[in-house]
C-alpha cells in the first residue's frame, strides 16, 4: 500500500522528508508503523525517551512579564516621573544647602509602595488563573507496557494509545484505532454543537484536503467523547495539535487599554502639563518680582516652584486606584469570577451589551426530562436500558447528554440502571443510526427476552402495531396514533426535545438481530420531553440588566425554536422577529448588520465565526460589549470584545488565556454581579479622584496665592504629609464605599465620558477653592492671635493653624465625597473605615503639631487650645457648605 503525502503542515500528520503524512487518509496499520508504535501502545522506556524529545503535552504559555518588567511599567506613569524628577531636584538642592533629605525620602517611599502594590496585585491575578487551570488538569487512560494505566494528560507522547469512553476529554490529536458507536463533541474546535460519529475507515484523499469537521477517523485535543467507546493512537501533542495552532496564532496578540486606563492616562497628562505650567510661571514670576538673580535667590525661588509641584501632584492617586481595583478583584473572586487584568473589572462597569452563550451560562448545561406520557415506570425502564449512559461516581449519569437525561430521570423514578441491568442484562443491540433515527437493545428476562427501542417519535410510530394504555396492550388505531402525534407536537411547541419508547417481547433470542428484523411490530410505550433548563438565578439577573440599561443578547448553536423559547422565558426576547439564525446572518452584509444590530436579541444555529461579526457590529454602534465563550474558535470574538469572558468549567485553556475575566461557575448571574462591582469601583475611584484633586487644588491655590502675597503658608514637607497621610487614608476608605442604592438603576455611562464628566471638574474647582479660603482664613487668624496685628508676613502660628485646618478640612470633606450628589445624611449606610481614617488622621496630625522633635522638624509651634479649636471649626464648615451646594444641584437636575 502506498502512503499519501501532502506538502502543507497539519497537526494530524507527521513530517517525512519535505512532505507530511495525512493520517486520516491511511490505514491504521500504516499510521502505527509511521509512528513506530503498536496497538498495545509504547513501552515505558520509549515513552520516557519521547517525552524528552517532544516535551509535555500542553499548550505553550504566553511570554510572561518578569517582576522587574512589571516594576518598570509601574514607574512609567507621567505623575510618577514628575515625582521622581522632583525628588532628584530636591536631593540636589538639599545637598547644596546642607539641609535634610526628608522630602526626597518621603517621595521615594511613596513611589516604591505604589510600584510594589501594582506588581503584587497583577501577580496575584496571574496566580489565580494558574490555580484555576491546575484545578482542571486532566488525566487519561493509556496503554503502557501492554497494560492500561491512568496518567496526567500532559505526560502523553506521540505513539501512545489511549482508551476513550463516554465522558472522557480527548487529550491530544489522535487517529482512531477502534470505535464502538463512539461520538465526539467537537464544538470547541468546529463550533458544531451536534456530536460527530467516529469510525476507523480511511478517508478519501483530495487535493483540497478534508475539513477538520469531516475527519471522522480522527479525534482532537479540546473535544469530548459523549457516546460509545474506542481507542486511538496519538499523532500530535501540545503545540503540534489543531488547538495548539490556534493558541500559537493568538499568543502575540496585543491587548487594548480599558476605559479606566485611558482616562487615568489622560488625567496624568493633564496634571503633568498643569504642574509644569504652574511651576514655570511661579519660578519666572518670583524671580522677576525679586529682581535678584543670584544663585541663592534662584534656588530659593526654584524650591517654591517644587513645593507647588508637590502640592499639585496627588501622590497617593496611583496607589489608591491600584488598591481599590485590587479590592474589587478580591470581591469578584469570592463571587466566582477571576479577573486576569487589574483594570478589567472596571470595563464591565460601562458594559452596554452582554453577548452570552446559552448552554451552561444561561442554562444548566444538563438536559433534563420535564414531561412524559405513558406509565413512568415502563417508559423510564425502556429509556434507561436502551442507552449507553451510566451512573457516575456522584450519582449523575455519564455519557451522551440526551441519554444521561433519560438515565437520571429513571433514577428519580427509583429505577436504578445498574440494578435493572443486573436483572435484565443486554444480550444484543442495533446501535443508533442517523438514517433510522433510533436504536434498539435486547435484554434477557425470566420470561424470555424483551426488546426496547427509543428514537424519533414519528419514526418509532411508523414501526408500531400496538400501544400501551393503562397497562394493557392495544392495537394501534389511526385515532390513537393521532393522539400520540398531538402529544408530540405539544411538547415540540415548547421547544422540548422529544423521544419515543417502544418494546417487543420474544420467547427466544431472535436469530436475526438486524435493525430491519427487530424494529417491526413494536408496542408504543410513551414519550419523554426534555430541555436544558435555565439557571434559576438568571431570570432575575436578566431583569437587573434591563433595569441597568444593559442589553442582554443570547447566542447559541441550538435550533431556532429552542433558542426563542428559552429567550422568551428569560425575558431576553419579546417577539420572534428579534431572533436571527446563522444562515440568515450569512445573507446580511456587515454594514446592514451594524445598521440593524439593535433589533436582534437572539442568534440561533450560529458558528463561532459569527460571534466576531456580532461583536464588531455592536462596537460600530459605539457600545461597550462583553462576549462569553468556551471553545477555541470563540477566542477571536473574545479578543475582539471590549471585555472577553471565558468559561472556567467548560472553557478551553486557549479561551481562558485570551479572556479578561474567567467565570469559575460559568454563570450569567456572575457577569451581572461583575457589572455591579465594576460600576461601584468606578464610582468609588471617581470619588477618590474628586477628593484627591479637590485637596490638591486647595494646596495649589493656597501656595500660589500666598506666594503672590509674599508669605509662606505651607512648606513642601507639610504638603507631602497632607498628601500621603491626611489624603490617602480617606481616599482608600472612599474606595471601600458600598454601592449607592441607584447603582444598577442607572444607564451605562458612555465609554467616551472623561474622568471629569457629570460635573466632577466643576465640583473639584469650587471645593478646592472652598478649602483654600478656610485654610488662608486659619493662617490670618493664627497670625493675628500670635502678633495682634493684621498684616501679610510669615507666621509660625498661622502656618500651624493653616496646616491643621487644611488637613482636617480635607478629612471632613471626604465624608461629602461618599456621594457626588446625594446628601451624606441620607445614604442609609455607614463607612466605618472612613470614620477610622478620620480618627487616625486627627491623631497623627495632632501628634505632628505637639510631639517634641517631630514638631520642630516640621517647623510648627505648639498652638493654644483656642487656636486648635478655631482651626477645627473652620475645617468642619466644609460639610454644610457642600450639603447646600448639593441641594441646589439636585433641584436643578430635577427641574
């Protein structure tokens, strides 16, 4: 026999010279010879040698970023760069003047803490994914040294012979050596939801090659055996498999920035330009006003500009955002969602469309019998015995999903399949055939033999001469047949998958057990209607989506009627015209689809490649789109979506690796929970940003106005203390704020909205000005109480009171920030962390003013109790002022 060669690389082939052998075009003997193997498998020694040659049977992981690279990435933020420059200049100045390096050390500590936090959180997310993959590590039954052993799938090598049974995952690409009614679910590779019948026959060679979905004598990594049993010799492992080819193509794909990353990047640039502009202006203005360009004056003036830079930069912003996001990641992991990128959870917060698979995400991925006709005991016995599904270790059946549903239903009717098989063992069978649409089994009983047949109701009915009614066998009349067909239609109209059962009794085992001889003169027993039921929590989640202004879209490979029925029950679809099939989708251009995409809520009988078109159509409409997927062919659509969601249970490694979020429970409700968490996180980050920028605005204005008037209100070290201690703790506490009551009642924000959208910029300006006024007021009052005169000059008491007032005004202002528009007195919840931050800041700030040594280092005086009280009262004023402004803002918005 001549071997067939082909000059293009395929995983189901091996190289020979400059060409490659297509295994599916060859007899099994030739395949075994080419692989230097036998039907009894490899020896342990040979397997070990090949393991060294080919490496582990697993997909190559993407190039990992080193800890040092992660650290450097954290330092690339423009605000961090400006801080480092300020630290360098402060160090040079301090060395020149022989002063303390306190400013330098404080800035560097802030930068270091921020970078370490970012690296730690990103590494923790990667470890969570690795743990999830480790949990799903598979094993395989392999022939080694002529004996069957169970090994980790990653230990397999080309030439190994694996034993495959219903429920087994195919560990690598392999040529089938033996098949007993074996079927494989290959949706992960081909998108075809119907299991494929496998055989050992040679496939006809052609110049155009045979499509992967038609290679019925091959099985591939990523597929699952759902019916029957067999064996196969491995032809390709790891990256040499079909799945490996797709994984390799995706490995170098670049990730885009999330909306939050873009907004924070824009904010950093704006602040950078603002800081540099203010510093240059103050430096030039001060020099011109001084009229003296000696080195000492230049350095002194430059330090004033540096103090403004320190005041303008919210040093804690990057750290606060990182920590708030990490808290969100932790919360999501507790709710069965693993976030692969720290900022990805925020993207879901602005999701406007969620495209979800049906099976396993909206439904339970477990076919269940929900209706039947005829006697349950009789029908259940026939259905369970006339199937190859078997009870698993956990009590649930293992095998082809439809047969599993029948065996599980029989078990609920107290019909244990092992017990029934022990009493009535199978002695002959006519396997299922797609042309006949039925299968039959013959069982030995005490009275003789009984045949059970199950299959499509209309085909079964054609072969029946009798039917059972109330335990009696009656002749099948036209009227009875019409009643049966009416029952069948009633179930089918509910999108149930309907199967019929029949039986036939014998005194002796029939000599002829061919389907033609067995499947005649049957007695009709009854019908079963089954469906993959919806997850009980999904309906409420869909309703929550509607309330939140999010469009849920269902995508499935199931039939149109089934998809419509499920979607209608869930509230995804109102009219059947909102459903589109894959064949109809093929007839629509991309432009037409984008123009009418908002009309369709359900896509049935679609292929994975259709998902990319659907995602792109929504994105053309400017909508932030989430897309779920589990198969390898889903990876492109997941990559195209704004937020890609992989399935942790049924998903392939390739899908998990390209996804932004992995669902540990494959549940749609988890996605909706992530949306709520994303909105809460974004709200809290905006609150923290508003608080920090408002605080920094007050510092800049205070220093700027004081410089214009000729006195020093606060030193750079004072500003650093306020930014790091007084500001950071409340900002972190704001990040832990619970979601506001209307969180999931708002429409999704637009992806084009900037950080300052919704009036945040205006709020920052007036609130910064408000704190500036009370700070300068405290300075002048302190100076008056110290000297007894009103004049503009430097004052230790004034500086100390200004420091206390600014510190505590910002602390009290953080309570205003619990809601941008709502009254702090009507939120209905308490932020204990914020109260703790206020007390801690008050204690630390008071300690800096009064503790000996520390007070001197900061240049403070021990102000009197009266001065201390006045400073605190000025600080408290910010709460009623903001409450009044919010009141008028709510009135204006309502009108």
